[in-house]
């Protein structure tokens, strides 16, 4: 199993913050045991339900500054799909 965001945190991120989405290094935005949470899969329920996106399987997130990076996420134009592979770039000042 892998770590993830609690249901309360997912709700807070969706309803109380101006974020556009979240990105994680793990295989999914929800914790590995999220099927047993209330609600199940809270990132999908709250964040995606609020029109915010989730990026998974990212690398080197620890190398990004806490603030100020600009992410560019370029998904494939898959019509009618629920997701897509994408190339994600982080632009940072040096």
C-alpha cells in the first residue's frame, strides 16, 4: 500500500483552497487503502468532483521549491476517456 491524502484533507483542498490540482509520486492520487475510506477514494470524490485535476507517477518532486514552480502538463487528446498519459514539466528559477 502507499500513502495518500485523508478524506478531510481532500475535502479541504477541493473546497477551501485555490489549487487547480495535485500531483503525487505514487500510482494514484488516493491512498492504497482509500477504498475503505468514507467516502471511498476521497481525492477522486472531492478533488475531481470539484473540477480539479490529479497527476500521478511524477518523479523528483522533492527537488521542486515549496513555492514558485510552474507546471506544464501536456496530456494526449483522448476523446471520451477518463484520463490520459501526459508529459509533465516543472519550470523553476535558477
